[in-house]
């Protein structure tokens, strides 16, 4: 708050117009492992404004906010707080400069009370130096009341609270630190509709008090309802910063998507195969609601939607991780109870999960161990695993998918993202599946490997594979899919064939229906 | 919505009960036990017996205070029984050798703090799980103790050394220690930053770091504190009888851990109070004594303890799943 | 985890073991005699049997603290079934082993069904099973077993103690299962990344249940050998066994975090510990001084492993 400069800070004469800016980034660049993810981006915040930061996945948004929060250090460029150049060596320095973050994963202590969660690390003290619980509770009460959250019990344990309530506690925590800049990273991603409305009211409340809010979100209606300015990033470059009144939704979408889509993706073929997978009114608890869909041989069916819209949850239900609580799943027209991933695999279903590191791969094991894992039953001789066949299978996958590795004995964690993804593919294609579910198939993968995986998907479809592809990247959905289904609030809210699937049409229905509450 | 009244549907009493639920259950169990067993066999309520229940087990309750802190921080220590044995032996040896009493009391406690701070440093900075480090320590302390003493008992300690047998204001000093340390520890856990840091680190290490707490230093500190309580427990253990057996009290670590868990300290860290562990230690002592007075074989005591841990842990798991 | 890397720890351990054996042999001429070595083998058989199962448990990222109590409980039940219930001894043996195996299954059930951390679940059953042993026996020991029964603990086949044959056979089976079968692959996968294992169609809970049940079975088997060796049944049998077993397994290179470890390593770890115990006592170190050495070796080995991992940037 005091604008505590860290070593290297030098003063800019006060009274300068720039000195009132609570944070300003000038020509900031950042690379990871030699790949530049942020190219000389400038960004500033005025007191009392909501500044939306937009872009597709991988556009550099999260790197930008991590630089502001002190989690990453910029390679080039400078950060100014109140007109002084500062360096954030750690999140602590950023806190001291009045910058707070509402984390997506909500860093709270479930077993402690609301009041203590708000003040932990900077508790009010009595004259004896002990914690002043009374003052802490009073100030928590005031803070929450000032956030229109009088209904939150400050003595309740956080473990019992909903996500929306927890988020409000994190916001109160930031206020308790006297934050002048509040970074909100996809704050509505995991919220129910009523909580979204409430959050928006709180954001306006903060803005009116002079807090500058960096608002990261994909959801157009929220952006237009809240933001004063919007900055769009694409592939790590700054595309534009505009007043919200100067842009409309299609303009924003085209700024975000930017490039022409068609030429980057392999040509589509016509498909008219038989229906191999059919879902009839399938539900899982309240996250997957009455999904009905048909998937044909040789088809790539795109499943679009925002994070939390039920896409991945639907895939997990088909794959038997969270077996359906109602409805029917038919394979080749026969109803099947898929109670576990083994059952799904034995029915010819393969699932390439969205989180490679924790769900797709065993990073401390070798390529051949990973490739064999889903297919052990078939790679046996007698009671034993046939090591020679395991190696052969891995070698086969390496040549077939062009995995760049020293050999089947290389540890998976030493491979690049693209090559890791190919190992996951190799593992599942070794089971000879007929239905391939790919969840975010190219997330965190560089452009070259992306194209290779897209080509491979098209080739597999050409050979008769039925592919269900889930993606947050609109260009990928549009470029790859023969048909697009859009999910929102756990339901399917739209279907487009390839002629009618445009960025505007799909993007609009992805974001709009949700906030309008039409999904119900 | 701002008009909503605070604390909807939750009275102060309700909140108190939910915050101290486990402690209240344990306390009621103790009371019920006294009433029932006392009715069956009035000798259970004799001064002598009550004295021996409280004074004889005070050292377990004190060790359980430190263990509760360790578990709240998300760790465990299975070497505490051996440490208490070592402390008792060092203290007795010093006392018999003619050192001033205050040296015989404080030096072993300092030793315990240092040993455990070392264990804490290993756990915090090398990321070796505490179960492995303390298993190793158990072995080192136990072996070292038996080797050094060759199993011989220590006796003939000076009278002024026998602190556990003193009775200020007619109440055994062990009980004073138990009550006093429990209150001090409870206040410490509630009103100091370090006390809260223990809960924070055990509850969510990354969130603690983000809140400006240094988790490594907290872990070293909590192990050192645990060493202090083990040290005091060792001194009381050394001075409650006329001889020190120079062996590790069998399964003491298990009793201490059980007291913490049944007193409401969640084994997954981040929650619990030291009052609960003291009450639980008293409860065990009562159960052990009650079995004798009810003519039930005391051999079933440990099976009862095992069932109690299991029930408490399962209840804790169920509670957490509901909360999610 | 290539074969060469996997074996690196085992190679170091093997060299260490050979050096220890050489040093100990030079310290005492009684050490390197066939009689002494076979006798040492006899003494390490019970720990060895349990350590085989514990290797699987720890490779999955779990732990089982209740093995010593299962051993004690099985021993007591053997005595009770035979002497108090009057079952024929062979039948009593089978029944007691079945009970011990069931005790292991209960561990697995609590861990997989209720998701209780293995450390806590088995800490509770450690108390419970030992308590049952104490309660059932009321500290009375059972003696007077028939002569033929002592074969399991004292007998020899072709000049080699019976339990060494048993341990050898169990070792080969365990090594084959862990190293060469789909079950073994599943065990490693669960320890290395349980979620990814589940997403790859591995039956995670079933695998774990089998492993904890096997730990119960081998502890029960060890109990029969133990009773036969010492000719009597007491409720405190196997107290502290878990420490010896875990030390051997961890010293053998099995990562306490799971995902890594071999049966060969465990066997080498056990041999090293037994050799240290025996050698030190032969060269005049008092019995319990050896425990200190084992504790130091345990912490040292893990510390070395942790630093080694860090240097590799793991």
C-alpha cells in the first residue's frame, strides 16, 4: 500500500499524470523454456475501473496476471505502481504494493472460520500482542456487510460454504489488505447463476470504492455488463485496448480469434456412417443434465462450451468414471451399463483426458510402461506381461505418431507437451477403440504439434473412428468438427452442422444462454 | 439481500456445540463413566483412585498436547514414547549423580526440544514424511536408551527431585502441570500468530504460504514445542515412582496419538484443540481404571482404544465428505 | 524408470551389503560360517515374509502398521483354536491363517471403501488387533505343541531351514508378480499416479484390497513360523515388527511416496539389516545398540535418496 519500492526502484517526480495509476505494465515480455508467451505487452489500470482481459486459451492472459501478482517475473519491460518502477520478487511484494488476487482455486483454510480466513497472516492484535478476536470478528462483519454479504456467518467454518460464498471471503480478504488492484481470474467459471449476479454486484461495489479490477473472463454478457475497458491478447501479443462502448460482441470475437481458420485445419470429408454411440437422456447428478446425442462412424463431433458447462463431465460419464445416474447409453444400438473405465475400454471407448499430467500419464514411468498400461490384458504371455511385445508396441507408437524420443525407455516427463499427448494417444489407440473421446486434445501444445494431432484425428476419422472432441478453443472446434454441439449449464443448448457453425453463432450461444438463465 | 440478519438459524449455543462437539462428547463420557462405575462400585470414586487416575496419567495428557499440535500441523510422531523414556532416564541419572535439581529438570527438557527440532528440520526441509523420520528416531532412541542403561533401573533419587509427588495445596503437582499446561497451550493456540499458523499449515499449506506464513519454519517450531511437552511429560514420568525403569513405556506413543485423535484433532490436519486431547487422555485413564473396578479384564483396554480410534476417524471422514 | 536406473539403488545396496559382510567376517570368525548364516536366515524369515507384502503396500503409496498386531493375533488364535476349542492342529493353523488374512482384508476395506489414509487406518487396527490378541489370551501363553509342529520353525529340508525355503518360494512368487505381471504393473501405476491409473482402466480399489489382504496373509503365515520356532504363543508376539519390516523395505529402495521399489531391493535391505544386527552383536556390541544403527541407516538411506532425487531435478 505504501508503494514500498523494492531494490532498484527509482522515483518519478510526483504530480506526474502516471503516478496515480495503481499499476502499469510497460512492454512486458516473458518466455518459458525458450518459447515466448508474452510479447512486449503494455497494460494499465485506472482507479475505480473494471478492465477486462480477454483472449483464447494460451493467449497469455494467465501469464500476464501472474506477472502482476508477483508469481512470475517479467523478462523484459517494467512494472510501475503509482508511477514508481517496482520489481515483484514474490507474491508478498505484490501484496505490499496493494495488488491482490482472487484465485481460481480459492486459497482458503476449510477448517477455520470465515473471520479468520479473512485476516489470517495479518490479524488485529491487542496491546499484549495477542490476537484480538473481538476486533477481528467486528472488522470481518463490517467488511462482509460492505460487500452486501450480511448473510455470511463469520463464525462458520469455510468447509461448509459454497463456492460463491468462498469467493466472497477471498474478496473480503483482499479488501482487508487494502488492495487497490484486484485480479479476478475467471471468477464466474464455477458459479451458479444466482451467485454470478451477486458477484457482479460486488464487483460494481468495489469499483465504486475506487478499486481497480482486472477481470479475466470468456463470458461476453459479463464483460459488457461490467467492464469499462477491454484489452484483447492473442498468441501473446497485444491486439487492442478499447473502451467497451467502442466495441460489440462480434468485434471482440474476431479480435480474439483473429486468424483465418480454414487453412490451418485439414480438409473435412463427408461422413454418413452408422450411429455407433448414442446417449438417451443421460444425467449424472446435477452436472450432466439429460444429454441426448448420436455419434457416427468416421465423424468428428465437436462438443463446445465454457469450462464448467458439463462437457468434461459428460465425457467422464460415457467413460464410466462417474457412471450415469439416469438415462441410457447405447453402443451399436445396444444399451450398456458402463460402470467403470475398464468396462468402457472393453466396449471400445477410449478417453484422452484434459489434464495430461494428472489423468493421462504416469510421468515418472517410461513411454513403454505408459503405452502398455491400458492394454495389459492383451500384452500377456501366460500370466506374465510380454516385455518384448510391450516394447514393440511402444516402438510402433513412436514411429506411427512421430513421437520425438530417444526410445521406448525414455521417461515420459522428459518429453514435450505435444509428444506427451502422442504417448497418451498411443496408449489408447493400442486398445483398438472404435469411439475416441478427446478432451482438450491440443491444450498447452505448440503450433506444430497441434497441426500434427489435428491431421492424425482427421486420418483416424477417415479410417472409420468415431471421435467426440471437447475443446475450449473455438477455432479448433470450428475447424475440426463435422458437427458441433454446444453445452451450457450441463445441457446441450445448440447443434450446428459444418455449414452453419460460425464463430459468432457458436460463441454467442456458448456464452449467452448461460447468463440469461435459458439453460434451465 | 444486505438486510439479512447475521448468523441465520445458528444460535450461539449451536455454534459452541459445533465448534467443541468432540470435546463435549469426551467430557460427557467421562462424567457418565464416573456415574455408572461409581454406582456399581463406589470404591471407584475414592480419593485414592481418583488421585491415581489423574496424577498417574497426567504425563500422557501433557505429551498429548504436543502431539495434538503435531497432528494439527499435518504430521505425526511415533517416537514420543521412546523420547519420554530417554528424558526420564537422563533426568534420573543427573539427579542421582548429584547435580542440582533444577539442572536435572531442565537439561532433559532442553535435550528433548533440540532432538525434536532436528526431527522437524528433517521433515520440513527434506520433505521426508514424518512417519519415516520418527520411525527412525524411535529406533535410535529406544536402542540408545537400552544400550546406555543396560536395562538397569535407576533408584535413590533425592526427595526434592520428585516433582510429580509434591502436592501443592493438597493436589498432586502432576495434576497442576496437566491443567496449567493445557490452559496455556489452549490460549497459545488461540491467541498467537504461531498458534494460528499451525492450523493454517495443517489446513492448506499453499494457502498458508500465500498468506505470508513460512510453512517450513512453522513445522520446525511445532516439533520443538512438541519436544518441550514431551520433556515435561518425561520429567513427570521419571518422578512419579521411586524407580525409573529405563525402558520405553510400551505403546506409549500409541496412547498419546489416540488421545489426540479422540480428543477431536483431525488426523488430516488443520483442526482440533488441545483441551480435547487432555480430556481424552483422562477418559482412557478412567476406562482403564473402570475395567478393573467392573471386574472386566483390563486386557481388553487396547481393543477398546483401537475401536475408538477407528470410530473417530470414520466419523471424521464422513463429516468431511458431508462438508464438501 | 528404465531397468538400469531401477537397479541403480539395488546395485549400491548390493555393494554395501557385500562390504558389510566382508567387514563383519573380518571382525569375527564366527560370522562367516554356514551354521551362523543359516541361523541368521532362519531369524529373518518372519520379517522377510511380511516385508514382501509390505513392498507392494508401499509401492502403491500406502503403509501397513498393523502387520505386527496381525502376527500377534494370528498366533493367539492358533493357540486358542487348538487348545481351547479343541480343533485339530492343522485345522487350527488354517483357521488362524484365514483370520489373519481377513484382518488384512479389513484394512484394505477401510482404506478403499472409506478412503481413510492407510497410515491412520492401520494405526487404528494396530491397536485393535493387538487389543484383541490381549483380550482373547488374557496374557496366558499356550505351550505344549506336538513335536511335528516345530518343523515349520525349527526343521530343515536338505540342510536348509524350512522357513528359508518358504521365504525363498514366497520371494520368487512376489518378485514375479511385482516385476512381470499386469498386477505388478498396476501396483506401480497406482503408486505413481492413482488418477492416471484409474483413467487407464486399472482396477485401483480391487488391486489395493488384494495387496492389504496379502499383507494379512503373509503376516499370518509368519505367525505360524514364529510360534513353531519359539514353541509358545504369546499375545505380545510381533510387537514392533512393522518397524523392522518398513525399515527393510525402505532401505531396499522402495519409495515411501510410492511408485518405485523392487523385491530384490527389499531382500537386500533385509539381508543388510540382519547382517548388521548379527555382526555387531558378534563383535561385542550389545543387543540393542544394533537398533540404533538400524534407525540411523533408515534415516540416512532415505535422506540420501531424497538428495539424490533432488540432484536429478526430480
